[in-house]
C-alpha cells in the first residue's frame, strides 16, 4: 500500500507563506533580508527552487540569527527537497528538528520520508516515534501512527504492527474524525493478521470493510476483496461464496477496472444459478466489462446472450441500449438502429 502524503499541497503553500511572514517580521530591520524573502516568494511561486535556495542562503550568510528565528531553514529544506538536493534538504530539516520550533513536526515528517525512500526503515521508525510521542497533537502525528504500522509490516514485524493498530483503534487515536482514514487503519490491521497467520481475524476485518464500504468502492474495499479471494481459494463456483458475496466482490473489481477478477465472480453466479434472477445481471455486467475495455465485438456476444436467455429481465433493457452503442462502435449502424428502436418500444 502506498504511503500517504500527510500534508496536502495547498496547506504547504499556506505554510510557506506563513513562514515567510515570520521571516519578514524577524527581518524588519534589514532591508536586504526583506528583499531576499520577496525574491524567495516570487521564485517559489514560479517553482524556481534554485533561486529560492539562493535567496535563502543569502539571508543566512547576512544574518544567521534572523535566518533561524524566522524558521527559514525549514523553507530551505523544502526548496532543496523539491530541487532534488537531498543532502541540503536533510541538513536543514535536521536543524529544525533539533530545536523547539513550531515546524519541528513537519521537519520530522520530511526526515522520516527521506529515510523511507532511502530504504532505512529503522531510521524512519526513530523519526516517526519522535514525531508521534513528541508532538502528539500535531497534524503529521496522526499520519505517523499509520506509517509506523506500515513500517512494521514492511519490516515483517507483523505482531508489532498488530499491537500498534489495535492500541490505536482502542484509544481512537488514529484518524478518529475521518471515516476514510479509519478504514485505512482497519485494512492495515487485516493485512497484518493475514500475514501473521490469523486467517479468521483477517477474514472478519476484511468482510466488515466490504459490508460497510461507502457508496463507491474505495482502495480498502479492493484490498479486502483480493485478500478474501485469496483466503477463500479463489473466486470460482467451488469457492463456497453466496450469490451476494460474489456480486459484492465483482462490483468492487469492476469499479476498479480489474475486469478479470470481476468476470470470475460473475461467471460463478451464472454457473451456480443459471436461471436465477441475478444471472441476467451477471451476464450483462460481463458484457459491460468488455465494453469498458473497448472490446465491443466480445461485449456484443454477452449483450445478445442477455436478450436471448433473459428477454423479460430488467437487464434486457440495459443490454438493448448498450448493445446498440456497441453495434455503432463496430460499424454496424443498421443493427444499432434496430436495437435503439426496440429499446424505445419496450
């Protein structure tokens, strides 16, 4: 699972402007500093990070005390990171993290991200721990809790990942105000139990993620569907799943445009209940999956199958309309017109 960027870009722009103001207040007595800060602001807006770095370095050379008091080492770290100068970025973030700065949590966040990108999971854990325990009420600390669990999973310390996630859940410390982020925590917990060999607990968590998913399937629903398919021995007709479970997972796969996974579940519904009321819908959805892949010739086979086998079903109406569109895509306008006329008549 990908790591989250805990601070979004618009917030970072506001933060940049706020730090510039602190720097301006600090350098009121220095016209040179004020001029350099204005140059840094213009360069940042143009994403000319090299000029941002040069302007901030000028301030540090002119007055190191003003530079630190204005928290400009944090801005220098941000500009250096954006410019790909990792060493300079790390040095300035470290400088911020070593003092009682309002930007210390953000500096620790960047340092932890740098450690992770370098593959140093142990160093990342140290920064995350300092962030979580030293600045528990800061914005980055909530993300640090999740990332600490991900770190343990990547380190194959599944038991510790479970402990962290269970403790966070019981104390409601992890994203307690955001339902989507709570789902991320639960998905990680399910993954940790699965990797730790506790299939029953993992299945319980993943099943709840699907049953309680939002109006549209999210990434965590997709993760749950794949994990459950793995534990159930696949998506075929011998998996022991109910018709409802097959449809739930098929729709999750289809929404995420993973047609092969969706098709297996839909074919299982057709095989188990060939004359059932939902088989017509399953045949139609397979056709729609092919249409989404722009394979209209194959899609037509399934749309026509709906009309032949289930002419009185509610899916037949959709098959007519989608079939008409598919015929027009394969260069058969007469057939398309016929289907549109049938649709209007029905």
